[in-house]
C-alpha cells in the first residue's frame, strides 16, 4: 500500500482505516454503484463485491468462484506456499467435502446442544468474576476466555493452555494487518514466513502444539475432536499430516477469534443501546433475535476472496477468468436494500439474513451453531444476573481489514437505569 492509500476515498483495504471501526462510508459508496468496483491491490487488484445479493451469488456458485485457486485472502501466494497453508477454507470439492465431513458431525445443531451445560458453566463463572471485580477489560475477562475454553474442551486440549492459545491468536490477527510485533524466529520458528498462515511465526507455534496433541492422542485416544482426526488418519480416511495441522490451526483460530469478536462488539452495542437490552430483559424470547443482531452488527470476518474459474458477469460487470473477487461481508450486513435502518442496533430485528457466517453455499461457517449458542447463553446468564454494561474506555481495535477484532475494551456492571 502506498502512503496515500488511507486518504484515497475508494480504498477499503488499508488496515489503519479499521482502527476507528469499519469504514462504512466507503462501503456505502461501493454499494451505490450500479456495477462492481475494481479495487487496486499490490501489483494487481480485485473486484469488490459489496451488495448483499452479489455476495450471496458469489458464495453460492463455487464452480464459478473458487476457494482453492489463488488464495482466500487478498494477497497472492506462490504455489508451494498455497499448498503448505491450505486449510478447509482454501479448498473446493471434492477435497472440501472430504475434509468437512471429518468434523461436520461435531458441529451439527444436535451435537452442539450437548455442550450447552459446559458453555453455561463457563459463562456463569466468567460473569460472576467480572461482577465481583467491578468490571475490567471485557475482552480479557469474558469475550476471549469463553469461546477458547469451549473449543479447547471440544478438541481435548487442556483448558489451562487457553491463555497461551489466545496469545497465539492475537499474533495471528496481527498477521492480517501490515505490522507484526514479534520477530520471524519467535517461538523457535525456522520456517519461511510465506509458508505459514497469516505470515506469522505464531502459526509455527500452533502447528507444534497441534502436533503434540496428535502424538498424545495416538497413544491415548479420548472422546474429543483431536482423537477423531487422529483416528480418521489411522483408518485411511485420507487426511494427511499437513491437512491435520491446518485443520487444528483453523479450529483453534476460528473457534476462538470470531466468537470473541462477536461478544466484544455485542457488549459495546448493549452498552451504547441500553433500551435494547431492556427489551431483552422484558421479553426473554428476544434472546434469539438479539444474538443474530449481535452477529450481524459485529461481522467478525469482514471479507473472503474467491477467484473466477471462467469468464462471467456480475452486476453488469464482466469478470475474466482468473480475476480475484472479494466478498465484503462487512458491507453486505449494512445493505440498505436488505436491512431496514441497518445502522441501528435492533435486538428484535426480524430479518436475520446476515452474512456473519459467510454468504451461504458449501463454505458456510462450520462453527455457526456453536457461535450462536455461546452468544445466546452469555446473554441468558447476563439477564439472570441483571447485568447492565457501561463502557468505560475506548476500544483498542485490531489493525486488520480481515478480522473485525477488539483487543481490549473496559466495561463495568451497573445498576439498571
């Protein structure tokens, strides 16, 4: 990015823009166009897909818009780097179908409901500690530990390692921006960064941790996700060692970071809109719609890229084979053509057709039901305790155009207004 990127009113990729929140004014200009905008990026560029209907079209036509060609992030990768870093989200059928099938059963609504008591116990403990201390950093005290403890329990990872894995996740988010605070050899890394997810040595650390889990479960299998993956490998279900490590990496990062982001933005939204929280307290049936509104409002992952497999057309725009096409969920979730008064936080919003989990199709977020459960249970436990939130500091946001991350924000419980 050049030095003038942040001042260019058509630019939506400069990471520094997101330090003040999503640049919604820029996305509104993109949505107002009748066609798609070509967005320069590095030595090439991409088609910016900003409207709800167009994002849905790209998402639901994987034959035309590939996840496996090129990369699902904005930048290009060399062939060896793409293969080294390829995870479930960077595949098309049949590889995507094979890999997703290995873990999909654990994330069905029926199986996710098995974890409700675990989620509730963790949420209750965190909220009680938050209240007892009179508040503090909401991210550190509630938003980060809740989802990481849940996904680690499902994976079979000791929950005492949660803080370490949250630390690694924070460094991975840095890798989606334009600066990293750790050197290339951090965590003992000797791998060329271009071969690591997010170009981060934290990925090396997460790979090493996952390999340690793999070795332990080979000799001592348990009823957990890691054991299931190890068993699939031993039974010849065609999951390679590289696929295992990338799957473990994805499950830890996605199972932690995205829900953490939703809970962080949800807390800020409730603090800024106490009348909406009052509606939920008055009518607990609104928990479900409030959960969906928090997810729409937060849009934890702001974009995903696809690559055109053939010449095609979208929104009156000719797209050539090989062109990069980027779906901006952050824009689609504020599309005035779909959501009435989209910049108002509405706990009772009837329209739940948001893209917090992608725009549908085969890459619909595997953890969608788990994320919904975690947010809903947290709201229920807050309601039980009549916890009202007051924001007492500005949020420290992630310097990232990919994850809508909040690194810290202070909150304190208060009496009902």
